[in-house]
């Protein structure tokens, strides 16, 4: 298979055929993200993409899952995306799942009719980097949208029938306890209103050559301790009120791997966090050397 640059994909897409439709990310300005800083965003030609699909067909024979790389395949014009999805369906008779990272701005640029057509054509799973529901914080991290716009992007994806995974970042506000609390409350609020099917939490990990890393080096941003991130997670859990929300917290960046379905497992999940916080038992947490992105 042909692939330009490093591969990034959600861990839930580990068994998917990775089809590179774009190079890099259409936004690529987030202060914490170092994923695509080494490349300029461009959309691959339809001929290139179709050739890759045929190469994959010859190599794999058939696949059930496909993930559209890189950072924001939904930025591709809808008629081209529909043709890519049709090519995938024709190549892989067993295809049941196509997923993609989606940028909030690119999503908002699609009409509801376009998003619904993409879902009908097979784009089932959308991974949206919400990061936070705090409007001020979204501006500081240069996400490119307001909290209201982020909420609308998520609502549109859900309304189109896509399986939405909202990704948020613990520790994004730094050590300031007041701002950490506001971040957790606002993130719970936007989640309750957006109603994603999955909520995936990661923990801020400064990456070299990013704005955030430079802020840490200069003293402008102080990274939270492991237990402080758990305090933030606790506030988040306490304020999530929607039902049947699958919380996914096993990402390698997190100090305490925790999964569950809210509201069913809420008490158990809070009890796990409280137990660690009360004893301040570092042995219960992922070792710093084992954390990563």
C-alpha cells in the first residue's frame, strides 16, 4: 500500500484498511497537536485513491472496515467522497464500516443533505476532536471554531445518522484549578447537548515542535499532575447526564484507564476514581514511561 507521512488513526480502527484520501489536516493549527506539522494539506486525486483501492483489493481480497486518512477526509468535495465510497463498496462486498476523522469547520461546510448522503453511502463513523466545551479555551488552542459552532457540527453528524465519537482532552486548561473546573463543566455540557455515541478522553501530553510544548518550556503552561487530571475526570463524570454514552478512557495518554457506559456504570466509574484519589496510590496509575500518544 502507498502512504505518505506517518500514520495516525483511532485505536478502534486498528483492524481497518487505511485509505489515505488527504495528506495532512485542513486546519492544522491546534496548539497541542503535532500530528501533521511536517506536511502541507492537500487532497489526493480520485485516480490515485481508486488505484489504491484496487491495490488493496488485490492484496486483501475483501475487508469489512475502512478508515479514511489523514486528518480530515470530510474536507473533500461531497461528490468525490461519494464516488470514493461507491468504489469501496464495489471493491469489498463485506464492507460494513467506513470511518474518518472530521474537522468541525469542514463538517459545518457540508449541508445536512450532503452529510445524510454520505451516511447513506457508507460513512458510518465520525471522529470529532471536540477537545473542550469552553469557548475561551477553544480560542486559546486555536481550534478554529467557537463552542456553539463545535456543538452544531456534532449535532449535524448525529442528525445525519453517523456514529459520533467525541474526543476531549483532560488537562487542557493546565494547573489552574478554577479553569480546570470550568473546562470539565463546559465539556460535560457540550457533550450532554451534542449526544455523541462515544466520548473518548485523552490526557494532554506536550509534543515537541508544537506551540503547547513551547509554552510549557517557557513556563507559560503548567502541565497537570496525574491526580489533578483524575479530579478533572471526576467533575466531568459527575456532570454527564445523558444515557447510553460509551466512555472510552483507555488511551495510552491517560493515567487511569477506565471504560464504561453512562449512566449505567457511573457509580462504579466514580468509585474507581475516588478510591485512587483518596489513597493517592501512584501504583494504580499508568507509569509515566508507559504513557504516549
